[in-house]
C-alpha cells in the first residue's frame, strides 16, 4: 500500500556531509577531512526541497536538476543553481548526472530517495570519478536493500525503537474509483500546521500543476507519538486540516484508514483494502447544512465585487428582502447522494440573518430559520464562513471554481466542514439555460447578457459535441464560456473578437438539418 507507511523511529547517525581522503603518512594516521561546500541534488519534488533546506542551513551551495515537465517546479526554483536534464526520464541517467557534476565542478552528490539512491554501481562510479556520494557505501546498499536482512542487522546492532511514527502519502488519485490517478492544477491548497510531532515534506504549493509525467504524490505527512494508536490519532487530526481543490486526492480514504479498528491494531497485510472495502468505502450522508453553506459561499463569491455591509453577507441595501436560488449536484462517490440535484433558496431576513429552504426530489422541503452568517472577503477562490445554525456554530471553507475554455463541466463548489470535503457542481439557473438556447432555440446560441466577444473557440463548418466551448465572452469584468447545447455543425459565427453584443444576440448558428436531428 503506497499511501500509508507505518514505521518505528530509529536512532540515526548524522548524514555524511564530510569527505575523507587518506593522507599517505602512515597506516594508522587519521584520514584528512574535507568539508563539503557544493552539492548536486540528483532528485526532484519534496525530496530535493528537504535536502536543499538542510544543506543551505549548513552553508553548502546546492545545485538542483529538473526535466522539461519540472521546469517551473518548486525544487527547480529553490536553488540559485539549477541544471536542465530535458527528457522526463533523465533523473535515472546516471552518466549524464555525473558528467554535469564534473562539468560544473560540484564536489558531492546527494541522490535523495528512490531513483539512483539504491544503485550500488552508481555509488561506486561517483567515488571513482572523484565525486563524494552522500549516502551509504555500496556494501551497505546490498545489505540494507533486503528488508529481512536489514532488520536482522539493526536488531543485532541494538538500535532502539523510540515510540511510533507513521507516514501518509497525499496522492492525486481517486481511491473510490479504483485508485485511478489524477493530475491538474492545485487551485486551492491548505496544509496542516506543523510541530515537532507533525512534519510535511511537500514538493508543491497552491497554483502548481501535478504533472501526469511523474508519480502523483503531492506530499508526505509524517507524524509520531508514544505508541501506534497515538500516532494514528494525530495523523487523522492532521489529515482533517488538509484542503485540496483542483484534482482528486486520497485524503478521505486515508482518514477512513485511520478510523479502521483493524488498522489501528496493526492487523494489516496486502489484502487489507479488499478485506475491509465495505468499511473503507461506506457511503456517507451529506447534511442540509453543507448545501446551505455551499449556497452562502457561492453567494459571497457572486457579491465579492460589491461593497460589503459590515462583515455580513447582503444582497443589496441592509433592509432589502431578497432571495436567490442555487441548484447543486452532488459529485461525491463516497456519498449516498452522488448525482443528486439539490435546490437551495437563500432569503435574507435582516442584515446578516438568513433563512434557507433545501429541496430534494421526492422529499418535503426543509426550511432552516435564523441562520446568522459572516464571511471573510474572499482574497482568492476560497471564502471562510462562520455560520450559526439553530443550536450549532460551524466554521467552513467554501471554494468555487469556474471551468476554463477547454473544459466542459459546470462550475464547482467545494465545501470543507468538520474536516470533511464535499464537492458539488453549481448548475446554471433556468434563465441562463434559456438564454443559451438550450431548449427553445435549437439551431442557435445567443448572448445571455450584454457582453463583449473575447474569442471564438470554433470555426465555421466545424463539427462539435454537446458541451464543447463555442465562444468566450466578457461581462462585468468576468469571463464566461458559452458551450454547445447539442451535437451539431457550426454554420456561422455571427460576431468576431471585440464585438459588443446585447443580451439575446445570436452568437452561433448551427446547420438546421443537424440541429433537427440532434433535437
């Protein structure tokens, strides 16, 4: 299981950051010790960042390596000296890496973990070329590379175990979909607070892109405690503070692992997930309060450009009664409600006070009165809400994302509440669908509001699929992607870049015959 690793903390020697050479005076003379002043880090991601941080603290000049997909990565930028390897597979090209070290006069090489770090031939080659290999000698690699043999050696040496430590690997993947890997931009990222018992080794920050060219690990979360149970409890608390939006992760799965009695007891083997899958993937119920906070967070995002009335949400003047509705589709494979559409209507009853009606198909509407809500002014996509429901105060983070012109999905709203992540699609309101011509004007697409045409995404005569981007418009300083309501053939693009259009202006005409067939 790659995403969770339990381990005992062993007493460890200091890293070898001094090189030795014989003086030639006598067989019993002490070797000459030469401090390392320059170091090539032959790795990537959080490993390279951690090595750089330590070397920098020790006054050692570092040089990092990067490939084409990693050109804008954190590890490539952390050092003033960084060398390109080009090909994505070049981190394994030992000959080239040694050649670069010699070419730039670098004294030592640190392989990190994985890649070349467990290659005895590479370690020997470094020594032969006069480059200090920061790591174990080749013989130790042979011995410690075998887990059974390494345990025997450590036990015989009397290396003590001090408490328990556990490492959880935060991956871009979907455990609920067979651990299918994911990639994409980290639109929103909040990490747990660190302390002497909680450590994070991360190679990405908010705004970075997790590439499909490499392993999808975002970070390592390492915690320790006096025993296994304490360490696992501390790990779950840290995982609850993680917030990731932009791609799928295994965080929810890891939290469920931490709550598994069998896992806590250490009853773990390679068939653990299959054996306990009903427990690990048990469906949960999304409460009405989550949908209400998604609506309030979306409302805040809509009104972000308006002057706030104090620290409260408002639709207009403080005493103005108004209401807005939001259609939210559940996108959560862990939930019983996956795919369900829930309507939330929010009404302002007084400044900072609201009521909400939650309507589900086949159920009586649920009305929640006397909701007090304050929000932080969103500096990015995330809004912090403090909501007082009858009998309960809830702190939450609501993140709203809008697809770009190359995507075909709806806007999304992600709610983080009580350490649980809920992803929802924010469906277009009925007036918007009508303006887009989704039902009543089958052979054309019109401007939903007064706007400026930024660009056309298709060409006349092009065959398009339903949901494909057609035109990008700008209105009220916001970009909107107009998407195709149907499969069809573009007959005419009626406006070009820079044109100003009124609401209802036809932007795209389809071939009538194709439109009739589609309808």
